[in-house]
């Protein structure tokens, strides 16, 4: 039986790819504490659903952490929201596992105004 571990996923698929620095910090802290940690960077996957299915064949994680860098494309012309995409990713993960799903990242900043 595989060891329970943490799966960290970079959900930012915008181009050009941006390194998920926050996710890397979390992963490094987990590894430093002896937690088995896997990382899946969806920015380098052609078929994200297949990439998720393949990753979950590597064993059931204890938790899945999703990095949400932005909630939209910050363009007044396109006004594209990434939240439907994030919902699709979460729904697909939920089909593949009953593990805890944790969302975080720059897209979750507090509004103090």
C-alpha cells in the first residue's frame, strides 16, 4: 500500500508559464518536515484531466493542495475569470479522491479596504 502523502498542484496554465513559488515554499516545508510530497504542474500538461488521472494512480494522497495564482486575467478587454476553471479542476479531483482539497495562493488575498 502506498504511503499517504500530499499532492500539490499548480493550476496556473496561463502563458508564458510562471513558476509556482508559493507552492514550492509549501512543498519544501513539507519535505523538510519529512512529509512525502508530490507536485503536479498543470502548466506543462497538454491534457490536464489525463494528467490528474495519471497522478492519482500513483497513490491516494492524504490531501491535495491547489495553488490559485489569479482569479482573473486582469484585462479590462477580456475580463476572463479563472474561477470556473478552478471549479472544473476541483470537481475532477473530487471524482478521483476523497482526500482533503486545500486551495491557497495569491488569489486568496484578504481585502482590507
